[in-house]
C-alpha cells in the first residue's frame, strides 16, 4: 500500500501542493490528473525521493520511505515525464546499466533485458545507440527499465508520450496485467480516454489541492457529465477552449496583409 499523508511543499512560502493525501492499494491503478502547474510533478518527485516535503510523509507498506530510501527505491519502477537516457549507450546497454545499479546478476540481466526489448518491438535496435532512437523508442526503453527488476510499485508519468498507436495499446494492456499481478500503480497522464478505460480511481488536483478522488464512472454520474474529459474541465474550471480558439483566429487576421 502506498499512502500519501498530508503532503505539503512550499517554495518561498508559496505551496506547490497543500495537504495532499491519498492511498493506492496493491492491484489498483490510480490516475493522477491535473492541469500544468497543478502539483502533479511535485507530488511524484516527493514520492520518488527526489524532493523532500515541507510537511507530511509518504508511507509504503506502513513504513516512512525516508527511513530507508534505498530499500524503497529497490521496489520502485518509475517512468519519468522526460526521457533522459544515456544516448551513447545502446538500448540493451542502458538496461544492463540500470540492472547493475540495482544489483541484478549479469547473465539473467542480459537475457531479461533482451526479452523486454523484444516484447517492446526493439529487438533489432537493441545494439544501436539510443541517439538513433525516436522519442517513442526511448520511451519504450524507459518502460523496459521500469519493469526490469519486477517492482511492486510503479509510477508512470505521461508514459504514452511519443508512443505510436500499437505501442499505446500495448501499454494499456500492460497496465491491466500489472494490476492483475497485484502491482501498485500510480498513473499520471493527460490522455483522459486511456485513464477512463484503465484506472480504478481518478484523483484530480488543481492549484496544489485535491478536488476529487473517485472511480471515473462515479465522477461522471455524480456530475451528470458524459465523459471524464468534461468532468476534468469542470473541476479545474478550464477556460472555454472553443471561444479562445475563435479569438486566436480573429487575432491572426488583425493587421494581416493578404495578397
């Protein structure tokens, strides 16, 4: 069980997140949604140990993760929003590096890395430098690295970024399988259609505060709206995008010279 308890993070006295609390149980996929600047990334950086909170704590299996961060990270798989990888390495070499840092033995590590790359459609590229990979291919390497050590907790931050349609479908099916294996999954995404399809619960955060925490179907029923996208827009009070689009086109035409 991942338990987020009253997390607050302040920068120069201004809260990026304010008293954020939620749980994610084994076998549960929880979507964590919010507009840009809402506090999603700050929450994730605290959970992964990159940032220290101003207040509150993160528990995993009832233990504060800061009591033994090394042990906690040994059971964590994380796909960050930005694909920062060592581009001079090949895909297989990158997985071998990650595995060695995690204390995995050499022979099974190579076999496991090769198999994961094969399943993710990178078999023929496994010895090519990552600098030659597309954004989607780099993303698949990061997914393989997150799965390599069979973690109990997985955090996916915008994992569909750069993935093609087939890879995105594979990832959706992977989430379902991970849930069936009892993994604890926190899923951050702007692709609300996928969130609606795969997540057991959805947490919506805006301006550092949690606005909703419920199954997607419950949110749409409670708010009498047809989709999670409409619920999200209503909760975070997003601007009328159609009106803004019309204004943008009108602004384009002001003072324009047409031949």
